[in-house]
């Protein structure tokens, strides 16, 4: 390590440029990781907050909540051990009465005597207790909505009054509006359709029997079948994976070039009795110092980005996840540093000194 530090101090510009490249790649990996995690969370926050085990949908819906409808007869034949909560879903565009602009949202109808309603965490205001009232995600408060606002969620539906806000209630990257099942049916169908549901959510129990035309999914499978969820995550995973491989290649190229330039020096050191193992450790140590310094710089840049990033950007900085990405980056850099090892081993002092 002594030789590593001395050499880096002697060639400040050269190593500063290498560190800058590693820092920029690391920063890009941190930003992509945070964006991937944030988007994934905003797809599933509401579902995760239910802490449910299973969900029953119409079998023709292909696991997609928006495409599912359970009739009164079907829901009556579903037998559950444990807690069950009826659920209605509708993608809507929210607009203030006498206001300008619309905001996309997910309207969820729930029953006030079942677990999804009971476990709603209110951050401001109160839970709805009657029809045409709603608890909405805090994302709508960021968009300018407040308690007491009357909103329209359908052209011909009733007005709905916001009575409370809840945190971390997004689905398909849209804020959720919780209201009563009766209000949801009125908005979706234009009239009361007693018994119509989108799904039945089960917690701390199992579905013992269900009628034909329905399917049961675990919550994990249901989340994975959300439109675009798996494809989005895989896209980011491939991007991050390629960046890690690129980092390894860049470190390997830089160290290989530096190794070739230092072959006469290595030959001289070997004549003086310096072991090959020490020179290899020096090369690997250089990769470690370069990568760690780059990671520290990129970490500081990521923290600054977190402070200035607008709330509307779906980016969530998960420190354990970023630490894992940093660890993978360090591993890839160290693997890249092993590529010049063969060249160092093959250095023959007699040939090198004789050639110069």
C-alpha cells in the first residue's frame, strides 16, 4: 500500500482522471438504482401496505386488477379462512371542482368494516366514514389538493370530498384515492350495483374454496403481473449490470496500460528483491484505492442529488441497496485489477533491463 500511495501522489493528474471516470460511473449506477427502486415502490406501495397474503381475481383478468370484475354471486362463493377485504379499482383522472388541470390516480373502493380500511395510516385529517368522502395519498397534497377539497374523478360521477391524507399509497405510479365501495360503484358503473367487486384480498389466511371463473394469486405473483412492473425492473437491472461490467473493463484497461508503462520499474524492483506477490498486491491495492475514492465522491454527489431532487421525481435512495451496489462495484473493480497480474508475473528483469 505504501508504494500505491506514493505512486498516486507522484502522478496526481493521471490518477485523478481515472478516479473521476470511476466516480461518474458510480454516480450513474447510484442514480439508476435509486430510480429503479423508487419506480418499483411507487408501483406497489399501496399493495405492500395491506400486508396481505393472497388475492382473488376474475380468471379472465390475467392477474391484472384493472381487468378484473367479480360478480355478487362469485364473491359470495369464495370461502376464506382469516381476514378478507373487498376491493374495487378504477383508474381515474382527478380534478378539483372549479379547478384547473387533472391528475391521474387509482380509485380504490373498500369496506369500512374490513382490514384494508382499518389499517389505513392517516397523516392528516381523518378516515372517511360515509359515502362521497375519500382518504388520498400525500402525492395529491403535493399536487395542490387539501382537506375539504371537492373533487371529480369521473365526468358523470358524484363529487368526492377529501377528508384525510395517507402516506405511501401509490399503485402503478399513481396516487391512490380510498373511498367506500358504494361510492366506487357509483363512479364506475353510474349506478349502484350491489356486490360488484374487482377483487377479494386475503390476509393471515387462505382461500379454502372459490367458484369457477376466478383465480387466486399470491401477493408476490400479483405484483409481478402488474402491467410493466417486471419489464421495468429487468430493464434497470440489465442497465446496472452492464455498467458494472463496463467499470471492470475500464479499471482493467487503465491498470493494464499503467502496468505496461511500469515494466522497467517492476524489473528493477525485482532485481532489488521485491517479491512478485508484493507487486501484484500493489496493483490490486491501486484498484481498491481508486474505486473507494470514486465511491466516496459519487456517494457525496448522490446525497446532494437527494437533497435537490423534486418530490415529483420517483426516486428513492435506499442506503442498504446503494451499499450493495457499491460493494458489487468494488468487487468488479478488483476483478478487473487481476487482468494485468499475468503481465507482472512474466516480467523478466534480465530481458527488461537488457532491452533498455
